[in-house]
C-alpha cells in the first residue's frame, strides 16, 4: 500500500496497480471539454494523508459518487503523472477505513490544490511587452482612445466582420488592443480601466458555438472555455485552411492566448 510520500518517490507518467489510501479533503469544480467528438469532463481534487498532500484529476464523473469530501478512499489502477493521481474509467475507487488524523496544514494545502490558480499578477505595460511566451501576465491601463467600429472582409471566406481598436496607457507606456466581432461591440469609454490577460495554456479541445470556435484550454490542470474568433487564429491557421481541421490535427498543443474581455481570445500563438 502506497502513502502519498511513497508514491511521490516513484516514476511519474506510469500506471500503478499498488493501491493508495487517501482522504478526500476538497473536490473542485468540474470542467467539460470535447475530445474525439465526445463531451468529456475533468474534476480536480485535493487528497491528503498523514505523510503529505497530492492533487487528483478525475476523468470519470461516475467515480465522484465515491470520492466525496472528508471520505477515505482506496485508489487502484490509477496513473501517476506530473505529481498528480489520474483517475480514469479503468481506475478502481472504493470507500475504505480512515487514514488517521490529517495535519491542519496538509488539509489547507490539499484544499488549495483543488482550486483554480489565481489570475496572473498585473504588471506594467512596459514589462508586459518584454515578457517571454512562457510568462502569464495581466495588464491594466486607462483607455486613452477608442476608434470607431470598422468593418473588414476576411480573405478566406469574404465574411464582413467588425473591428474596434482601443489604446490603453499606464505610467510606463501604451499599447493598442484590437477587438474583433462580438468583442468590437463591447462598450469601452475613454478614461475607463481596461484589463487584458495573457495565459500559457494547453489547448486540449474545441467545439463550435454559432460563428465562434470555443477553445478548451488547460492551465495547471484546470480547464476553461474561451470564445475564439477566427481572426484570433491567424498566427496558427492560414487563410486557405479550415480552422477546425487544423486544430483537430494539432490538439493537444501548447499556446499563449490573450484574453481581452468577455472570456474572448484576441490572439493565439504557438508556444
């Protein structure tokens, strides 16, 4: 029988038949995504025992009837990858005897493991422009100019889409932000504060919603859905290619996305 400390000494990215007993401290939110045309889900869990804490990732929602907060469970036929217990349909989970008293510090740490990561720190525009692709940042600046909404015709589909460009400024510099399609209709006023966030993610799925592609992005084992207009994929998909076909052939892949508001991506670049 493994303890958490003993499991962490083993090789990662490996299936394990040796059971492990843990207490479920916290069950996080369940995120859905699309893979191979099927809707799937993933739930992040914080486990603990007397020797430490470990994150769990459950890809079989039926197991959640057994994995309940404050329950002790035995897990078999799981995968240990990236310091995480991966629970799939092949994994066996059953209620078991208690694992003893859990240190309050371990409880707190396990609870943190099940929560989404905090948003990237807000940095100056000057610093944001110098960051590398593997750094997630947020910027905040005052809107100093809002251009009128324009219409542009795409080269590939000859579709007419809307574009609005705004300029934001802080004490270190200014930057132009292009807002396309539905985002172009967002009310932005001069003098207001605007926030744009950059995230390093793994794009692990997609689905269609009206005219937009919804990208399913994983960041620190948390899945989020973002609207992605076709124009935001111009660094990844050429005008002559079908976006869905290209993305399906690439996933999963590392990328840096910029989210400018309303959970909408303004740009995608390969990482």
